[in-house]
C-alpha cells in the first residue's frame, strides 16, 4: 500500500512531526509566569471559547505545566465566560476570590506538598469620628437601621477599597451630617473577628476638627443628628453600651481634657516604586 | 370539540387552577429575608439540581421577588454546583465574592435605584516586628524571595483572617527566627493601596520583647537571621530604603531611647453579643 510518508525524505518526515507537535502546543494556554514557580492564565472576554475546547486545552495545559515542574496555576475568568467555570472545577480548580467582573480560580500541581497561594483581602475597615466643637459638644447621630438603631452614637462608616482612613472619616461625617471637618488624630482602633461573611474587622477612631457647625443630616440612613454635651455623651456610654464603646468614650473624655496622645497621619512613600502611603504614628 | 375543562364544574375548575398555582409556587427558591429588603438563597451541595431546572426556578423566583418589592438577591453557590453559575449570570447576576468552597452572586431588582450591596473585605493586614534584646540589638532577617531579597529587614508577615495583630507578630517572629516573644506595643502603621490584586494594605509595626535569644531560622523563606546593633540597623535604613522604612527606623531608635509611646493592646468586648476584641490605644 502506498504510504504518504514513504514519499517524504527522512528530514521532511521530521519537519512534518514538528509541525504536528506545534499544532499540539497551540492547544495549550498562553501564560504569564510568576516569581514563585506558578503560571497565570488571563482569559479574555473578547475571545469567547466553548466549554469543550476550554476543557480539552485545560487538561493538556495541566499535563504540560506538570512536566515543566510548575506549582500554582491561576485562571482569571471574566464573568462573560461564566460558562467555563465548571470545566475548571471538574479539573480540580477551586475559587481563590471573585470581584464583580471576574472569578479567579487556582489549582496546585504538586499534590505531595501543601499549596502556598497567598490569601486574599481578609479585613473590612471601619471608622468612627469624634468631632468636638468649640463649646465642648460632640457630634452624634441616630441611625435608621442596624444594630444601633435608636442610640446616640459617633458617626461611623466603612472605608472604601483604595480610600485613606483619614479621608474616609472626613467623608462619612460630611455625608451623614453635612459638617465639614479636617483630620486631627487617630486615637485608637479595635480588631474583631467573625464579622461580615466571617471576615475580620478593624475599626479606627479618628478625631476631627469641625469647620462649620450647622447640621444638615442625610435622610437615607440618619434618623437624627445633633451636637451633644460631652458630659451627656460620656454618661450615656456608661449605661447602655458595650465595654469597647465605654472605653472609647473614656478616651474621648481624656482627649477633650488634653490628656491623651494618639497617632498623626503623615503622607510618605513606600517601596521601590515610591508609592504614596500614609504613616500613622505618634509625632517624634 | 370536546374540552377537558367542560367536564369540570366551575368550583373544580378553580381548584384545578389553584393546584396549578401551587405547583408554580413550589418552583420558587426558599429564601432567608435580610433586614434590608433583600433575600438570600443558600443552595445546598447535598441537593444537586440540573441547569435547566435551576434556570427556570430562578426566572420564576425573580418575578416573584419583584412583585413582593424585594431589592437585593444573594445566591450562595457551593463549588459542587459550579455548573449553575452561568444560569445566574445569564439572568443578570454578578459576583460579590468567592471563598475556596463557594461563590456568592448578587442581583439588584429595582433598576431605577443604584444597588446598596455592602463591599466585601478590602484590606490585607501585615505586621513588622521590632524585637530588641538586652544588648540593644535588633532582630533582622534576609528573605529568600520577594522585593526585599538581600536586604536586612525586620521580620514581617501577613495577619491571617481571624488572627489578632498582636498574636500574628509573635507567631511570625517565632516561625522565621525561632525567637519566642511577647507583645509590648504597636507603635505605628501605614496604609497603602493598589497592592495584591488591587486591594489595600495596612501594615502594623509591633514592638516585641524576646524571651530567648538563640536564633533558629526557618529555611524555606529566610536566607539569614541575626541580632544587629541598633546603630547599624538605623544607618543602613538611611541609605537604601524607602521613606517609610526610614521613618519606621527613626521610631525604632526613639523607642529604644524610651522617647516614644505607641498603643497597648487590651482585650475587651464589643456589641450586643459581647464578642471579644482587642482595643489598641495609648494607656490612659
């Protein structure tokens, strides 16, 4: 029987094998290599792929990465490719994290050693604002919903991703009460666990200096807002609040009497790229 | 033409409609209602469901929740049900967050107002440990990988979810150098942004008191570890490190000379459930 290969010289035969080999390589995902022996696959929403092709390429790619001694595999899947999630999970991938527009999956090749994938963000950051006016009154609010409904309390809020703590305190006070302020000092913080979806919380108490005094409260979240004499705020805190709230009220009293020093905020730079960051410390 | 309905009396016809209506109601997801006009669907890995049934029930459920005036919809999908992710995305859901074992999707019903879903964890927490022995020497390490390879630096590490900052500092020093310590004071922290996967970082500098002095370094991450005279540490920091590192070194010097006060850690309780938490503040 006539064979196609028999027409080819030996070198041509080799070329043909190499081409076949190149075809197989084409079916392996392009990756970015990280500094820890890992590979990152960035799937593109502009390049849709069907389930079967993705699944087949993923199997082939894992075999290839295993041969190359790779450890961690990251796949970033845009939400537009949500139909591919299950293919990765079938191959043993699990979820590392998700943001609104994508899901990050991970897989660890060397089964004999535990994975070393770094953890994602673990904490939510909150602020409480101690705003004292020239008459010795503190700015307090009552919230419309939540655990503290009906209780006069310091304005509080959540620090956004990418937002500086000192700026978040100023923003929250402005939003909730209309009072413009400037950051003076951070005078304490607490850390607690098993909060929102099991994550941990850090809560920073900031002292702010008011720049205006007429309250213009926000209606959506705030029932009432007013200036309360410091003595009344301190005595209310002793009655019906948590140990932490009482301790914070004590610090507020000490601060009012100028017997307390917290941390100032200083804008500086960090790292090789001289990225801007705030350092909070006692002035030296 | 003979009609099935014509055999039924009017009341029977009504019953038959009501049964049909009950059947439709059966095809709506069970939910937990939250305090903000939202509903939470907790899909169970023990109750597998095919794509089509899930998709059909989801469409019916959204119509039902819309009629009831519901706002936010949360669906928690265990990774075992990864084949259902795309059905939710087709209906307009997006990702809120993911942990290793599940994906949380959200959908906002009232299109005329912006969603109010709270953000997930936004920050990673790191610690740096300033450990000073009785000879005025500071504990320093050289790491095997990362940005600071080859530089003598304070031991650093990531605070685990659920871990107290003061405990994390003690753990990291023990893991990297074998030195047992106790927490003394937290004397500064920095906040920076656009770090790991775009999240923000908080980095806390803790002073620890060593309880033993013989270094037994960890080999996986640490190239070298030693006690370095404080003067040498301070002068090295002035030459080749970031502004932030220089400022931290200055605080370390001031602390050594007892001219600096940071925050102590005090175990207390917070909230209605009297959950334990640490308050970090200047002693008053």
